C-alpha cells in the first residue's frame, strides 16, 4: 500500500530517493482518484526497490500541491534525482503508469 506523505516527510522520502518516485496527488472525495487507488497500491506492492510510490492528499497538504502546480486530480508525478521527470493528469492504466516510470 502506498504511504501518505506530508510536507515534513516529502523531501526525505521523495527528493532524496535513490530510485524514481511516483507521487499520486489525490483527494478522498475525487471519483477518479478512488478508481485509481487500487492501481497505485498494486504498484506500491510490486515496486521491489525499483521505484517508490507515495500519495499526497491535496486537502491535507495544499502547500505540496501548490509546489507541484497541481490544479486537477488525480495528478501523477514521477520524480527522479530530485527533479520532475514526467507528470500526468487523470485516470491512467497500470501500463501507462509503468511507462512513466521507465
């Protein structure tokens, strides 16, 4: 299961990671976010150290959402070596998300 990040834990877990990190910006009231959640958790369970997967609740962490320019959810951001590698807005298939991480 993908762990939730806060502003306090974000830099340590994401920006300093040695592997690519998928960050799912979501909200509990968001229908597409709810539909995407099982895929995000599945990826987190299958990562095996190749990448990390985390979630950011935009209602609880608006500063993080602002920092990454999140205006629509779900927004997926792949961060590698402390920099945004790619981003996507909306519902995506597992295969499309894995392609973002490749």
